């Protein structure tokens, strides 16, 4: 085949080399190496020579090979040697071990310039199903395979419709909360043969779960079915599949539907669905009740229930084995479609929720740094997942208290001083001039120190009950009693095995410890303690309870402070009540005698010094009397003004009534005079007549 002449530039060669290194390795080596050539190339002409032969042969598809030798009549160079055809041989030499030769052939000449040894591969032997299972892309999933007779009977069972399969998952957080496992039990209803496949995966304590184990089991089955059918041309019958998790059953049945945005273990389910969609036969999923062997005998279980019991036992065994030997499969599954990573961690659930959580983590880190609570390095030392779980277990009111306390947004004197004209000093006798939230747990006032000591002993007893090392318990007890005046390194022995942890703890500081932001190193230490003691309690449960105990120490200090500030003690009143009464007395000392009625002016004739040294009850009685007297004066003044107003109104009405009577009398007089004149005139007229 002829190709157009190409003349690449040096830049083209450099780009080509960069591409080759990108798809192979920096040293241009393939790992794994290329295997057997599967298809013939486009060029049907092959130049080759024997390992010790001086002749070069030209073979073309369907034609007899031609033999060439060095042309001694033409000059050779260091890079090329001229060849000439030799017609002395008429038969094809055997091609057992030989070298491939590169030549430049033209119609008039043949020039030989390089050669390489041709690596021959033996004839491919027939491969069993187990051999195919170990090959990419699904070979990494099948961690442990126990299938008799090479597994070819599984393919035959699929073809005859006699294959049964049940998968199950396992999750044991008390053993390792970051690991889950899956197992697949297979059986043929016609031959009675059985086999099992299992795997275990290590992620993190928020990803690993029993549900993920169930999903991994479904992926195992789908991958096996694909391996069984990918190289076969036969007709396959539907396969009967069982699972004791109804959620996985629905996902396998409805593999064409879109996954919800918040779907848990979406990466495994997405991969499983993609493989099922390519299978040439149907998978008839059904729900199988778990642990039927606990209530019925083995002889009373049907085939699917027996396979479920086997899968459950194998999954448990695989999990224990993998944890003991640190042997796990990779979490990158075939056919996922897309993989999303947030902060280097693979997203296994909904992408939106994971992105929101990562964004929230970054905002929290910036806020902690801005408030001086934790810098970037210290932020990553804190077990935030545990803190989140602990906060979710608290009541709403207690969670609100923790949030306000951590953000230093509580009703301290310093905070109240931002909008009130009040004394900002600590209400106790410690002498702190500016009481803020960080002072609450550090106050060395006698009562608070005693409360802190009692809290330390409560925590110490709980730590001993939960199998913490006694040396570390004593260190924590002394550390809490010190109230932030000492570091953990100072209270531990110089040869303590926990000095490395203590340095990390002191880097986080007193506030982080008392506010429940514990380090990851402490969880590792306590996990080992629980494991050595054979305790049933998980590290997740322990960590939530430990955080609650630490926050209770803080809450007791806050409660004690509020009791001193607000709780009524002497005379049934708080210290602030006493101060308020004194301030009101000082204000009423400026009242003048004319501000009171004459009957009450004796209240101003008192011994001010005796009143100040007396009880608050006496001062409050005087205050009440003064307030009553002032109110009486105000009421009297108001009454006098009303009476004066009433008198003026009465006088005005009388004047108006008197004028009205005068007008009526005047009108009556006029009417009377007019009537007399009329009568006289009438009488005169009569007499005249």
C-alpha cells in the first residue's frame, strides 16, 4: 500500500514523542507489554531473514517467497546495504525463528537498513471461564474465586436456563468502619454444582456500609454475566438472581431509569446498571429473605435461600480476611461513566450534595481561620466527620448552645458591652477585666475551679469505663483541672508513649478540646484500646460520647457562670439585682421636698449612710415608698389641674345660662308691651264706633 510522502518538522516529531510518552511511560515502555498481534497489517509484503542466514526473503500474501543477497557490485554505506535478487532457491524456507527486516524498495533497487528479532507467541490454548475472569476490565473485581472445574459449567447453565445466583454484602463497623465486602453464590439446578466469588473494598466510614456491600454484590454478578457471554454466540436464557436488599433489587430491575440526585453509592449502582444494559439476556431479580437459617433448618430452605446463606457467610469471611491482610479491591469500577473527586476524595453519592459539602468545608475553614479558632493545618487534624455526627445526635437547644459558644457569640459581659453601658469584667472574683467566651472555661475563681475538678473526675471515670489507657486518662484529668494553664505535654511523663499525640493535641489547643473538636490521632489511639479490650463499643459511638462529655464540661462552666450572674442567692436576689437597687437609691437621692406632698416629705429625712450599709430589703422598701410618694405627688398635681379646669368650665356655663335668661325676659317684656298696645287700640276703636 502506498502512502503520500510526508515530511514532518522537528516540532511534529517532538509532539509525536510527547504523545507516545503520555500513553506509554516516560521511558517509552509499555506496562504491560504488547501481546500477540491480533490482525494482519495493511502491508501484505514482509521482509525477513533467518537468525544466522545471510539471505533476506520477501514474502507476499499468496505468493512464493523471493530470496535476496548482498549486491557486491554496488557500494554499501553505514546506514544501507544494496540487495539483489537470488533465484537459486525455489522453495520457501521455514519461518521458525527469524528477524524482521526493514528495506527501502524501489522498482530498480532494494536497500536494506535495519532488522529486529521477531517475537513469536505459542498457539493460544483454550481458556476457562476462571481464566477469562482474571482479565481486564473486570479482573480486579473478582478478588477471591472458588469455582470448580474452571467455571465453564456456568456458561452452559446460562445457555440452558438452569443458573441461579444470590449475592449479599457484609459490613462490620466494630471490626473496621471503613470496609465492606460482597459475595456471590452460584448454583446450577440441573447439575447441583456451586461456586462462590467474593471481594472487599476499603473507603471511609461515611462511604462503607451494608448497602454498599449489597451493591458491590450486584456488580459482581453483572460483571460475571458479561464475562460469560462476551465471547459466545449462543442463545442465553434468563438468569434467576436473588438479593435480600429490596433497594438493590429495584435498581437492577429498573436499570434504564435515571438515578436520583442524592442516590447513595451511586458509583457502584451506575456501574452495575451499565453492565446489565449490555447483557444479551434478562436478569430475573427476586427478593430473598435473609438469615432464614436462624429460624429453619437447612433441609427446609429452597435453593435460593441456601445460596443466600452461603453468600452471607462468605461475605463475612472475606471481610475478616481482607482486614487482617489489608487486601482490598480498588474503588475505580468499570463502566462508571464519570468519576468526580472533591478534595482528592471520590464522590460516591450525589455530586451536588458532595460539592455543597466540600464548599461548606472550605467556608468553615476560612471562618475558623478568621476567628482564630483553627488555622489551615490544625483544621485538617480535626475529626470533622465525628464532630458532625455528634452534633446531629444533640438536641436542638444544646446544638444551638454549642454553635454560639464556638463562634464566641454568647451573652458574656464583653458581648453585652457592645450595646449596653455595662461593666465588662468577669462577674466572679477572678479579676478578668474583659469577660469573653474563651474565659468561661479558663476562669480560676474558686467555685469554677471546683466545678471543673468535679467534671474532670466524671470524664476520667467514663474514660476508664470505655477502656482508655490509664496513663492517658490521668493526663486528661490533670489537663482539665489545670483549666488551660498547662499543656498536655507538661502533664504527661517525659517517657510517655503519647507525647507525639500530646504535641498534636496542644497544637489544636484548650478551646478545641473543651469544645469537642478532637483530633484524628485520638480516635486511632482509642480504636486500638477498644480492639485490645475486645469491647463491643465502636469508635464512632465512643467519639460521639466523648465529644458530649467535653461539651458538658464547658456547659457546666457556663451554667455556673450564669448561676452567679442570674441565680438568686442573698435575700432571694442576684448580684445584679443588688447593684440595680443601689443605683436606683442613688438616683432618688436627688429628689427635692417640693417634688413630694407635705405628708410624704418625711421620707427625705433619713440617714443615707445607714441606708447604704443596711440590707437590700430596707433599701427596696424605701424605694417603693419613694415611688409611691412621687406617684401621689404626680396624681395630686394632676387632680388639682383637673379641678381648676372644671371650675373654669362651670363658671363659663353659668355666664352663658345668665345671659340666656336675660334675653328671654327682654323678649317676654317686649311681647307683653306689644299686646297691651293692641288691646288699647282695639278698645278705642270700639268706643269710637
